[in-house]
DNA sequence: AATGAATGAGTTTTCATTCAT
DNA sequence: TATGAATGAAAACTCATTCAT
């Protein structure tokens, strides 16, 4: 009997579906804001049924959390990629890290603000950025082991350095033209080197 | 809290009440966003009954429109005050105008974004800023009459000049330290003078 | 200080004010229905302040009750006027009564339905029509005293006769052209005479 | 009553649900009036949740519009059924049409008045009765093609004939006993035949 | 996995009624 | 007497979430 093509596509790999839903949510959240976007609109944009949304996310808040996680992952991936290149010394390594972070941040300010400010505004640099901090701490530890610098508290230092970068970028957000970016990167990298007593 | 006192109306001048409601709304909208703020919260913050809100505003959207109007009025008042001082010549007059606008804008970015971005984001410098443009156009016309410059289209020139300033400020939002402000004011004022073929 | 002419007219005789309010309410109730008419609209139509309404009526329902009372009064006045004329005999007197009632009813069906049906529909001939019944009972008693007929229960007879007339008119409402009215009057008058064993 | 059972949705075909909601609304509107009936009462009568109502109707007004549409549909269906029978000639066909319309109208006066008078009272025979007019126009055109009569303006004639019937029924509403109906049908049918120069 | 009708708590909005002036 | 700002209970309407299919 079931002749009519009721009910759209069909089964898709879970990852794809989840990503499609997050893409739809991201587009709408960015366009209209989180609260002003309804789950109905998200599923319509993603072209799935209402229930499907709740197959992949526990609540509407949950998709925001997902977006946050994805932001951090993307961020980390960009940094990892940059760090994978050859680097002459630890100073260059630090500079590369700073450059990658600044760009990754500035390229997605709107998304960053969305996923980190939504619930408790005015708290840039939340705990969720931790994955980045963790990576930086690891880098610092490797540098210490290699004798590049001497740090009694690599984790704490990582937190401070990350927040320093975060603050600098926050403070220049709109001036983010390519050339300004380079200046910003240079300033921050210098700051890092000084903090690490490099050179 | 809430010293009993339930019930009995406590009449206040309409202007005061309306302003109190707008103040309450502004505080909450700025803190939690427009959509996430309920009328119930607004009236609680303003310490009036639900119905009182609808005595002064047709809908929840209407209070946002009121906030927009008030923002422009405040903006204009600040500019007017600055222009009321003595000015050596038209060049100084233009500089004073630019300085007043830049400060009025930067001092209230959050509010500006709230009242102008809420419904259709990404459209800074909307038509509602017109009261400011109108003022600038009047200034340009007076200058033309005084022989300070020669402008075939004062209104159109005012629009372009205003949008130029708006864009410059948008582009520097976060760099807004006092000294940066001064540089920004200087740059924009220079731009204005050049556009008006002054000096 | 009070220079501005704020606040409209001024004191008026209570009767006038009350009637103006009832007129306003009647017009609106007839046009939009009772529930769909707000007290705000009534006071606006009557050109007084909100509070003034509650100076003359306890509730919104109360004005409907007032309209009901006024309807009955107007009805009775019309009947009284008709009965004040000279009448050859009791048969003519009865005929005059019937004629006056039928016309008074048919001339104001909409108003009658409004004031009597609003709350419990489908109950034409309510107790409030009693003033009419009372009058009829008095007429019957006077006739009995004059020896025109013999009635052990004038009040009960009045009720039955009144309801009979009411029912007949209800049953012909829309047929109420002038000529039809005359036929209706004739039929009902005949019914009355028979019930009273007249002639 | 109310055997617990709170919660769990019980899916039904959309048509059924919609009809149940309209049935509930019709019952209540007829009993208490449109304005005096709340959506809460409707959903309780229909035994569904509040939201379900808004799944099928945009607003409370919308369900009244739906009732109007349904009234016209039911009306047309009744007329169509009557016209589907064998008819000796066009005169009989016209008589059948008139009879069906008169009955369909008189059988549902209260509903007719509800759906057509609610918003703008005192305008029986609104434009929405058009589906009926359209049908009559089609009938007249077929008759013209069959040579039964000659009509330059079938549509306009249909409008006039329909309004004539509407008016006649309005004018006799309460006299609508079975035998009176027959007389009414006869008079109107005669009128139609005369207007069409039949026989 | 996917669907979408159904739910109901929560929000916006209305309006009869009160009372200090 | 008259006013109209203020009240708050109740009605209209929304939308995140559930679950039988």
C-alpha cells in the first residue's frame, strides 16, 4: 500500500545526520539568535522530522553544547595542523601556536561568541576552551623536557598564556584586517616568548 | 523582600513609569537577550503589575522600538550638547561633531547592537539612525550657507559621512581605549575635512 | 495651575450620565454582542472615564441588567399609553393590550433578545418580564371587579396569557410585516377573549 | 469521569481530529456564543491538549471560518444530493433545487447565523455563500444550453434568485413548521419559474 | 532510525475592576 | 462626581519535548 513517498529521505549514517542538524542549528542560531530559533525551524532546515532531532540531542541546549564541542575540536584541529609542520626551534614553535590560535579565533568570532556567551554572557574564555589549554600545557611540558624553558607549573602557565591571547584577541576583534592580524600575532608571540624567558 | 504592599496602585507620571519600564527592559535585554527576557521579568524588575506594561507598550517588540527611539534621542542630545559649545571655525565644528558621535557610539555599543540588531542582525547603521543624519545634514547646510564649503547634495553627503563614521567605529569597536579613541576621532575628522574640501 | 482642559465635560445629572452610558452600551452590545464589547469601548462611546462607569454600574453584567429593566419600563410605558385611551368595553380593552404588547415586542426584538438571552439562551419570557405580567394581572383584576369576567386566579391567568402572547410573537418573528402583525394581533386577541370567556 | 489516562498522545487521522475540534467548537459556540467560549473549553470538550487546537487552527477566529466553510460544504452536498435524482423537466429541477435549499437552510438556522453573523452581524447572505450561487449559476447555464430558458446573464440571475430565496426564508424563519415549509417552497419555486419564464 | 501528532507548561496579551487623587 | 493609572486573574497562543507507529 505504502505508495506515496511520504517521509523524505531515509536512514543516514548517524554522524552525517548529527552534523547536518548541527549545521542547520549553527546557521539559524547565527542568523536569529539561540532563543529566537525554534527546534521546528532547525529540523525544517535540516529536512528531517521533529523526533529525529531528539534522537541526536537530548535538548535544545544540548545542540548548543554540541556546537561548542565542535568549535573547540575544529579549533584544536587547526592548531594541530599548524603545529605538525617543521619548526626550527621552540621559539618558532610558540610563534606558530600563537599564529594558529589567533587566526582560528578571529575566523570564527561570531560562532565563538554564540557557543560561549549564550547562557552566561560576559565570560569569554570559559572552561570549555580547556581542550586548547590542555594542548598548550602539553606543548609547554614537552618544551620543558627538551630544556627550552623551565616551568614549575606548566598547566597554570598554559592557562595564563591562553587567557592572555584570548584577551588580546578580544581587544582587537574588529581591527582584524590581515595586516593587523600579523601585528597582533607578533605582539602576542613576543609576549609569550618573554613569559617563557625565551631568547 | 517584597514588603507585602500587594495591590494598591501607586500612580506616577506617565513619563516616569514608561522610563522605568524601559530601564527595566534595557537592563534585562542587555543581560539575557531580548527573546530570553519575559514580560513577567520586566514588570517584576520595574515593580509593577503585568497589565501596566501593556498600558505603555503595545507588545514586547514595542518596548524594543521604544528603546531604539530613546537611544537615538540620547545620542542626538549628546551630540547637540557638544555642538552647543563655541567653535573657532567650521573645521572645529566638524571635529566636534565627529568626536561627539564616536564617543556616543562607543559608550553604548551594547545598547546600540541590542536595539538595532535584534530583529535583523548584521545591519548596523539602519534607517532609524536617521535623526542623526538629519542633524548632520542641517549642519552641512548651515556650513554651505556660511560659505565654509560647497555641497550640491547636503543630505546625501550627510548619509555618506555618517555611514563612514559608523563603519570606522564598527571596525575598531574593541580597540576602544581612550587613546585609541582619540586616534580614531582624528582619523575620521580628517576624513570629514577632506570630503568637505576643508583647509 | 490647572490650565489645560484635561478631562472632558464635567458633572451632569446622574440620570443623564447613567442613560448615556446605557445608550452607549446598548448600541455596542447590539452591534458587536455583549462579550465582544469591552467596558473601555463603552466609556469611550459615552465619552467618560473608566471609573465613571463603575460609579453607575457595579459590574459589566449590571449594565445589561439595567438595559433589561429599561426595556421592560419602555415596554410598560408603551402599553400604559395604549391603555390610557378610551375603550368601549373590556373586549376592546383586551384587544388594545394585545396590540400594544405585540408591537412593543416586535419593534425591539433585537434588544429583547440581547437583554433576555445573553446569559441563558433559549429562555424567552423570563421572570424579568414580570412587570408586564403584573400589569396584566391588575387589568384582569379590574375586569373581574367590573364583572367583565370571572377569574379565580388572576395572577396565574395573567402569566399564561402573557406567555401565550410571547410564544405567538416568537413564532412569527420574521413574518412581522405590518399586515402580518395585524393578523397576529387579531389571532392573539381572539385567543385572549376565548380564554376569558368574553362574548 | 476522566479515567486518569493523562498524557500519552493518541494519534488520529488529521481529518477526524479536525472535525472533532470543529464539532466541539460548534456545540459550545451554539450554546454559549463565540466570544464566551474559550479555547480551553473547546479542547476539553474535544478531549485534547491545548496545543492540539493550534495544530489544526491558526487562531480562535480560524475555527469559526472553518465552521463557515463546513456549513457551505454541507449545504452544497445536501443540494447536490437532491439534484442527483431523476427530474421530469427543468421546472421540476428548479423546484427540487428550491426545496433542497429551503430545507438545508431552515434545518441549520442557528449554525448559519453563528458562522455568518458573528463578526459583522446583520448581513445574512454573505459573499461566502458563493459556492451555492456558483452551483445555481451552473444549473441555469445548463438549462439555457438545453433550451429551457434564455438568460443573458446566468451568474447575475443566480445571485438574484439566491438572494430572493435567502430573503424569503429569513422572512419566515419562525413559521417554519413542516406544512409552512411546503408552502414556502411552493411560493419560492413559483417565483423562480416566473423569473425564468418557465411554463 | 525516522516520523510527526500530541502534549502541557510557560509566555504573551486582554480586560473587568479598584482607588488615590 | 469624575478621573485614569494600576491591578491581576484569565484567555490566547507558543514551543520544547514525548512516544506510538
